[in-house]
């Protein structure tokens, strides 16, 4: 009986540690100007330089292999600005777990942004593979509602089509500059 109790506590501790690590990763990516250190069980697992460069924060938080295959993106459409990094088409991943989106500095999960990103890669990435990214979308606070989900990780855009287009065209333009074959517009 006592072994089961400790086994559950150990599992809960591991899950909590993983959740805290994921939170620190997102903080590091959203604020590359802040130096962060994360220790778990006495071992340093994350250290960011705080040099203000997103590339440095990505390298520290998501690893060397992910950081090596990145393409810088920057663009805008009206009052919507998109910046960050996406993976090169040949660096497709087996899942969407390395798609990180920020809206006005807040980490979010968005089917709209995922769809815009993946549409930008259409005919450029192997079937069954997904692009990775760290993308920041900036738009007027009146154009986004963060009160959609209790954890504030989902948002509602006032002009979804404009946000989709800004992300799609920014990604497509960046991939076109890398020499990857251009996809036909949607």
C-alpha cells in the first residue's frame, strides 16, 4: 500500500516538473530579453542568455537541432505584424508540438494560426510532417478577445481572415526567399 502512495506522488511530481518546464520555455520564448535559469532535481535544464535575440532563446529553450533549421519570418498586413521563425520545409516534424504562437506577447493555441502556417507550407513539406515555428502576432488589443478560455490560451480574433492572411503570406514569402518551391495562393 505504501509503495502505491509513493508511486503516485512520484508520478505527480514528474508531471508537475514537466508542466513547470514547459511554462518556463514559453516565458523564455516570449521574453528573450530576460535571462532565465531553470533547475529541476538540482540539475540545470534551461538557461537563456537574455540577450534580446529570439534565436538565442529558441536555441536554449527548444534545442540546437530545432534552432539549426529555422528560417526568419517578418511581415505585416494592415495593423497586423507577424515575426519569428519557422522550420525549413525539409525539417518537417512528426507532430505539431513544436508550433509555438504568441499573440501580443501571450502564449496561445490557435487552430487558425496553425492552419495559416500549414497552408503556407502546402506542397513544400512531406506528407505526414508538420512545420515547427515560434511566431509572434501583434495586433491592436481591440482586435483580439482573450476571454474565450479559462486558461487564456485560446483567443478569438475580430478579423480572422486578415490574421490568417498575414500569417500565411509572411510564411510563404519567407519560404520563397529560402529557395523552396513556392506554393500556389489559396
